[in-house]
């Protein structure tokens, strides 16, 4: 499976590593020093979220908050085709707190 992966932080990095380890083609957005080992293990570094989302079967987003999800989605809109899947793992703590009145 070809997977676009956006969000290589503390939570996303190990998830991407597992996907690569089981043989998925993972296209990684914004590879920094802490994630460079993923490219050595066959991850494909892409410069933008849109590039990571081009011609993939699914896109995984692991970004901190709802506005971040919306920003990344806008950047990827042209690359994501009809019927492509997106899995959002955003940590929406502030949004949930706002809705619950905390």
C-alpha cells in the first residue's frame, strides 16, 4: 500500500516506522534529523504535504490540533483524488476542552 504520512513527531514517527517495517511504501512529509532513519529504511522523503499525498492509497495525518488538520488538508486538496482515504490522528485536546466548556 502507498501511504502519505504527515506528522513525524513523537507519536507519528514510530507509527511510520512500523508501516515501513511491514512493507508499505510510506511517503514522508518534512523529514527532519530525528526521522532521517526512516528514509534509510525505505521511507520516501517529500518536501510538502501535497507531495506526500500524491498518488497514494491513503494519507495519515498526525498533527496537534484542528486548525493544523485544516491547513494540511487545504495544502493536500489538489493531490488527494476522489475516493482516496485520509486517517486523521490529531490530538484535539483544546477543541474538545472548548466544546466541553473547560
